[in-house]
């Protein structure tokens, strides 16, 4: 939309010629300047600039939908109204059906908590045929840390869906739908994303898994001076891919413990706080810790996995449709299973203090 | 002397030039009322402000109190906070609450929701709409009113006009297009942009240009708010800034942007509760209030020790 050519917009001849003469060929060029700058550049009256911009804007502006239409459309065309069920009853209930399409879902947790297990299970679920509750499509698994094991995935499949996996050739077909990429550097990752764009837009891929994001950017853990985030282009590409192709995107991330001097406050809070309070309060440590705020804003659902005194917990920490809920789970041959279907509601600071084993 | 060489702001220069005053002598010979076409006296403005006392409730009484009744029309309110604090929740709540019929104390208007991040979840809007209708029925029963609750949750969803924006070009385009759209849908009473920052944080290499484009956008939104007497709500993201020897939180898009909006509300965490703080307002007192996000939407927080803190 942004790259739509002005010449194709049927503006009045005079203004269209002036735009062309000054090298403003796409809508993006026209809308990246302020009205006054355009006026100076094109040397026309402000009113003419305004009416030309109004025309361009109307054409470039995406069509609107009412929220009702959106809901009905999704319910009619997409699997379960746009969700990939995880088969974990409590979690699916909290997420209104499962991992949502069109947005980024993040799995955060220290090493060894089960993030890769969860990703493997989801890949399997997405590849399954529709009558078994799957999306019947391809999966792209970007494995940055080389943790993907096909053997484990087939084991999960055979254990959860014995009737499918023991029939001839099915295991091969299911596994054949999962494409694993193993980029070893940020530039390779960038290239892979570009290539993925094409196959995503051709509607063959139903799930994208990136395991893990922060391994791509060495040194991302240090607090960075403000400037361009190293992954900012990737963040915007990933979110727009999710949106255009209406597929779920699952990303995993690590955490690190927060150090004392990093509890970030607003200036008005700093002014009123005592020294004592400053040391005691901890604010959303792990949201800041991994990849920073920019990434955290781009993520719609955040699931935090942790292990506390021998038990594993999956916490729904950021979700538009669910309060913070904690589910205890175990890892078994068929993947992940919840110990109880009802999550326990958490009080916020518990989510902040991730304790390591 | 040419007007273009006068040491005045580009906007004023542009205004003078577009009004036909190109040299200093032409300005000198005009009377002040000629040049000041399009201005009003403070008294006229007061009359206007009295008329538009309509405010959109946030469904949380404490929050409404510090906001002077709710989000005001004819002004631009910026709401910022860390991820997960409830900005989108508040945005959806306002999109639903603007539709509360006049008999129930609302504006009976429609909403435009411009989504730049994809965080608008229809299921959540349905949940909030259903809770709103239930609350209205409850209110009716309680007061044994004669007015019927005719709205259904689906009707509420039908009155939210949803735009999904994927680049800053589309964002500028939709804001330019709003003027025409709202003229055709005169009952729109709130425009929510979620979030204003997302596309401007990457993709703009020239930061000075970004500042100029953003202030142009802010001006257009302000004009839109005044022309159609609607409320504009901008949701903003958070970033860190290195000041006074440590990293502090601040809203994204820079210092110049922070001047652009009429009111600024910051949502933050304070000892496991969500709070809202009036950071900037020409007429509201600096205060903070707590609120909570429930399955029914934004509501009062239930903690026992809450109180509104006045911070002057």
C-alpha cells in the first residue's frame, strides 16, 4: 500500500505532473513530508497540496471493517475463529481457543523449562490434518540454538496420536511438513525471513516458530544506549508477516535476573520515592531484560515458564483476554500436559521474580 | 522585507503566505481583525467548552475522578505505559463506553479504532461489550427506570470502525482520511490510535523529519477533535532514557512529541497495582488513581488501602 505509485492514482493532471517532476513517485514519498515542506518543494498553494494529499490518503488508507464484521469473518473462514488449540484445556480456555493467528506469542523462561518442548508440540499440532484438530499445513521452524530434535517430535506424535502415527507413511508426511532452518548468524536469519515471506504469502505455511530470538543478537543483555534496536527491522517484519498471512507466530526468549540498579521508574516516581523504597521495589524485571521494551510492545501474548521447588509453571502473563494465570505442568512423552485445568490467578509481583533452579 | 525571511515559525509563515501576505508592508497595512480570521475570544471559547461537557467514562470511578469525569471531547489525550499495563484494554473499554446511550449518561456515539500493532482482539471487545450491556441492565433494574436497554453486544461491535495499519505511510494516510470519514459518519465520538508510536520507532532514518511529521499529525488530530467535537485518544509505548545518572522510563517518540498532546496519562505499576498518573494537563490536577483490569474490562481496583493521591 505504501509503495503505491502516484501515477496510478488518477490525480488531477496538473498536480500529478508536478509530483512526478519533483521525484515523488510513491505514496510513501508524498506522505513522508509535512504539508509545508511539500508546498515548498512543489511550489504550489497549500490548499492544492492539502487536496492532493487528501486524495492520496484516501486511496492508500486501508479499508475499514466494523469489529462485528471482523469477528464474523474470522469465525467463518478461520480455524476456531483464528486460534491454534494447544490441547491444554486450561490454557486454551484462557486464550479464547488457543494460540491466536495474526499476532506474536512469546514463550519466555530460563534454560530447560520446556520452551522447546512446547514449540515442538505446537509444530506437530499445526501439521496435523483438520479432522484431528490441526491446521493441516506446513510449519517453518527457525532453530537458532540447534535444539530441534525430530526424534522427540515423532515420539510426541506417536504418544499423543497413536492412530495417526502408526499408520503407514503418516509419520513421514507429518514430519515432512515441518521445515527446519538453522541460521548461524543474524544476517542468515534476515535472509531466511525474506525467503519465508514468499511461501507465507502463498498460504502454504500455517505456523512460524522462532527458537530463540535473543540468541541472534549477542550482547543484547547489556542495557543499551538509546538508538536503533538491532532487531527493529526484524520485529516489524515478523509482526507484519503475522498480520498479512494470519498465521500464529511463536517466539521463544531467555531471561536473566535483574540487577538492583535497573529497576526503571518514571521521573515522577523517582521524585517521590525514598531511598528505602527504591531498593525494595522491583518492577517487571524480565520484561525489560530480554530484548527490551520495543520487543515487549510488539508481543501480544507472553507465556512465562518457570521451575519453582521442583514444580514447573506456565504463567499467562500478558494477554488481552486473560488475567495473569499460573498453570502447573509436567513434561511427558506426549509433550506437555497441565496438572489441573484451572489456572491459579497470580498477584503481579510473583510474575516478576523468576527463581532459577 | 519578505515574509519568508521573518523570524517566525514556519507554520505562521505558511499561514501568512497562504492568506496572501507576502511582504511586511502588506501585513502592516492590514487591520488586526483581518489577519486574525479564525480566532475567538476567551469568552466564546468558555461558552463552547460549557456546551461540550460530555466526557467518556472509563468504567473505573477513581480514574474518572482524576480525569474530571472521563476522557474529554475536543481534546487529544495521550495514554502511555509499559507493555501489559492495560493500554489496549483501556482503548477497547473507551470504544465500548462511548456507545453508552445518552439516557444512561453516555454519548451514544460510535468509535474509530486504528490498530497499528495488531493488539485489538475481537474476542476481548465482545467480552467488554457484553459486560457493558449487563451493567446497563443492572443499572436499569436498580433504578427501576423506564428506559429500555436496546443495545446488544453485537450492536456495540458493529459501531466500532476498525482500521488495521501496517506502516507509517498508512498511518499518515488514515489520519488525513479521517476528516472525510468522520464527515460521512457524524456520530463518531472517539478516535483511538493504538499505538501512535509503533511505526514511527523504526523506519524513520531522519529523526528531525520524524519530529516534524509527528507534530503535523498532532495538529491534524487536534483540528479533527475540535471540528467534530470528538475525543482523540493516542496510546503510546515506553522507552528508557538516560538522565541523572540512571535509566528512567519515558514515553516514546521523544521530547518534542511530549508537547503535542493536550493531556497525558501515564499508566504504571505501583506495589502490585495498576495506577494512572496525570502527567500533563492544562486543567486537571496532577493526581494518580488505581484501577484494575478484570474479565469485564477496566474497573475500580479492589484493594483495601487505595486512595487517590494528590501530588502537588
